[in-house]
């Protein structure tokens, strides 16, 4: 049976798809977004995080190798909540598509149990992998960050060509789709980038809506604990007025918008 590496299981998640959900965070990501708030999800291997306490420094392992059956047992614990709320399970990360065999095996089990399954993805994966996984999904939450290829490369470490091609592939199919736009001051929230995202989003046939995700400082401490550099030190969350303006611009293009997922 397939095994995979995860770093967190979040119960009672309310912002990762419809209803009450269990969000499973896969470890490992091919991107290196400057603003990533889950730095413990970047490396595919288990890592040590340090934490200072009054009695000294404590070292904690982040990342667990888990089999399909054991993960499904955790997911099944909340079936009652899924049934009552129209919820299910969401696979996030990191990047779940970086562990395709494990992801597909878990999704197959979810399909058998009739548990609604969503994928939160950067879209950076071989098209053949995406096509196989799409067959088992009821929803895709797709991160759309930067439309300009050079700027995308600069701020995420990879080109956006595959990302945009995969987003088109999803929208040409039947799987419901929401795009998620991180609002990072000075990087993704500029008018030119927002307008380019709006134009692209309006071409997507299966899009159900847009989630605007304002930058926050929640990941800062984790960089310290991992001994990593936080590239957003000094960056403040976007002001509410700017977020409201961007929301109105998406809505004026006929798109349904939420803030925070």
C-alpha cells in the first residue's frame, strides 16, 4: 500500500472548500514562494523544528510518513460532520501533486467512501499527473499568483507556463474550480497583475468563484524555528481598503468573490 509524507491534519477546517472539512497537508513543494506561510511544507523530508521554552530548547519533528489506511481512518472520524455540513476532505500542502501515487490512492479510498474530495494546488505538475488526479476530485482550489512569467519565476522559483496550461486543462473539463489569489503587498497586489488575473479568470469555463487571500504574518515564527530565512520580514498585511478595492474589481467582472477562502 502506498505511503506518503504529511506534516499536519487540520480538523474542522472552514476555509478549504464547502462545509466542515479535514485538511491534510502534504510535505514537499516544487515552488519556493517568498511569502509561503507553511515553510515546514517545502522540504519533502521530515524536519526538526526548535522551540525555546522557559526550561530550554525543545526539538520537534515535523513530517510523518503515513500509509493510506491510517490516513483514511483519520479522515473517516469526521464523516458525520461532512454529511451534516456538505463538507469533506481537502488535500493541501506543500504540494499534493508532488506525491501523485499516494494522493491518488487516498483519493480512490475517499471516492469509495463517497467523501467529497478537494485539492488545493499550485498547479505545478506534469499534465499527465494532473489528468489522472482530476478523475477523482470533486473540487479544485487553484492558486493563481502572478501572471507575468518573469515575475512568477522571480518570486516563486518556477515559470508559470505549466501552471497556466494546467489551469486551462482543469477549466476545460468538468471539475468545479475556484481560484485563490494571495494578496502580497508589492508582489501580487499591483493593478497590472490583478487585471491580468481577472482577464484570465473570465476565460475559465468551470470557475465557481475567487478567494482573495490577504498576506499575514502567521508563518514568521516558523521560519525561525526551522533556521530558514523569512523573505517577508518587514512586509505588512494589505490594508483593508486595498483588499476591498480588489474585491470590487473582481466582482465588476462578474466573478463571485470571498475573502479568506
